[in-house]
């Protein structure tokens, strides 16, 4: 039997109500904190475009303001390191990609983060196929033509990329290794100048992300010979895959996904994953990504983590075999 007096019961109810109110206020204050989505590259690139597309829908779903924070430098390593060291509360995330999460460990001997240990995977956002292109005036009408030309004129044909160690550099080196043909690498400071010199005839080919070359393919200034994805691209239905062009199993797409600092609570990761996956399936986002040549890949955190774990040793072998070095 209770021994509480009416006054003590009232005090207990009042304290309970105050406690509940304080708890609700604290939860509301935490929800009101801005979520910072770090993009480890300058504005305007594919990583930035994808981050903004997701952030615009993630904010209202979570009841938070999503701030896109561009932190470029060292091939994405500066921004990734900052997120790895952030508080693991789900309010600081990284829009990573194949470079920051899979290739950089092979390029930077003293990398300040470990893609597998410093982060917890949240969501696999998209794949972006690389497109192998030549100038419209090139005699090459297929990948086989390009390989034949390169073998017949060793040391004379060249390909461009956005820089040593860039995704385009790695993809082309993988192509060279699979098909065993020589081509000189001409690195540039960014995708745009590498494509500009291809348009001008200073280099013979490039194998880079679809967004950087699709407008020129559509205008007829560049000719697409093959795409890196396992299936043909919806926006380039008449362009064969590299696999169809004589290299079964070839897959060298760029990929993008969101990670959080290691230690982020599983419930927070699950909520973020659910909201991001829902955003990726909305018609507006699908259309926006398609315009960039990107393919949405809603999936589980484990699936994204498994992808990262598979890709690290794969690209380390390509970096080593292709003698890829940073500037």
C-alpha cells in the first residue's frame, strides 16, 4: 500500500511532468541542430551535386537544416579526415566516393583516416559510369579501334584525366591493364581542362565520369566508344559497355555514398539510411541524378560497407600495377 500523502503525490507528478518537458525540450534542441554534410571537393562536381540533391530532401525529413560544407584538398582526404574526427552523433556526415573511400589508401602512405575503421557506412547513394570518349574527328569508331591504334603506334597516343590518382586516371589504367595496350597519361588540374584539350585535339581519349562528357557527346563534338558499367546507360543506349566490347566482367564505375564517424549509434544510422533511400526513390531525385548520368543505388549500410571493403584491395592492385603516383 502506498504511503504517499496527497501533497507528496502532487510533487511527484509535477517533477515527472517537468522531467518529461525537459526531455522533450532536449530532444527538440538536438533535432534542431544543423546536420553538416561535408563534400571533400569543390562546388559544382558530381560529389557536390549528389550531396545537394540528397540534402534538400533529407533536411525536411529529419526536421533539421542540412548544411553542405565543401572542404576540398588532397584528393578529398582533408574533408574526410575532418569528418573522421567529428563527434559521432549523426550530425556530421561525409559524402564520400570511390577516391576518398577506396583509392586514397593506396595513394597516400600516411593517410590520416582508415575508410573501414574511421567511419560507419550510412548509405550507398549512386553509381556514375565512366564514359570512354574520343574527339569526333578521331578515326576510332570502337574500343577495339582505339586499342589497335595504340598498339600500332606505341608511345604516340595519349589519354587525359583530372590529375594523377584521379578516378579517370585509375579507370583508364585499369582498362590498359585488362586489354594490355600502351597509352600515355596526360594529367590535368581537373576534369574540365582535361576534356577541353580532348575537344581541341591535344589528347586522343579520356575515360571519365559521364557528367563531364555527356553534353559534348550530345552535341556531336565527342564520340562515346564504351561505358564502364555492367549494363548500358539509359542516356546512351547505343553505346556498348566495355564488357560487351571484348572484356567480360569489366566494371569500373565511380560510386558515391555517405558515411558517418565511427561510433555513431546504430539507430541514428538506420534512420539516416531509411530517409536517404526514400529520397533516392523520389521521381525528382531520380530525374536529377539521371541528368548527371548517375544511377541511384538505395541499399543497406552493410551493402555499402561491403562495397568499400571489396574496392580497397582491388584498386590498390591497379595503382601498383599502373605505377600511379601523385603530383
